[in-house]
């Protein structure tokens, strides 16, 4: 049986580490044309085939509600960062595609942001990074809701 106090200590440490690292690397967006949320949308979209993703996949990768993602995507489309159209394979869904401008803005920030993440995470060696990745993936597999 899991030690309750140890579980709470581990959770608090994980939460604080995530919060502190996120705060440290969020300055990567201070002088860019993209917000962190816009970057996250473009991260999902640019990884898709033809720099396209289903809106539901974008939503699944975000830490904000579906209505908030929809409003964000609409704002990004009006800024010319992405385009949005009906999904021909799902009449209720939508496809989101990075524009040339959106992909360029993403690449510009991604280089700096990736360097910041790598620098911050360099406190861990490759074995520790792999272990951290695997442990956090394990924690994410159990998704019971309240």
C-alpha cells in the first residue's frame, strides 16, 4: 500500500517543480507576437500532417476548456495565424491549419523556447529525463474524474 504522506509530499514537489519551471520559461513569450496558449495551439497543429489538426485534438492537448479553445482558435484565425474549416470526415468537427505566417511565428518562438526548456531540464541527465517522462506518463494514464 502506498504511504499516504509520501504520496502527498511527492505530489507537492511535482506541482511546485512544474509551477516554478513554467514560471521560469514563460518569459520566452514576453517579447513575441504569440501568447503561450497560441504557441500551444500551433505546437499541436504544426506537428500534424500538412500542419493540420482536428480541433478536438487541439482541445485535448490544451489545459483550458473547450469553449476557451474555440474562442482562442477563432482569434488566431482572425489574426491570420491559422485557418479553420469543416472536417470532411466529421460533419460536427473542424480542421485547423497553420498559415505560413503562423508557422513562421511558431518556429521563431520554438527555437528560443526549446533552448530554455533544454537548459532548465539539463539539471537532469538523460536517464533521469527518460525516467521523469515515463513516470509522468504513468501518472497520466489513470484519469478518473470526481
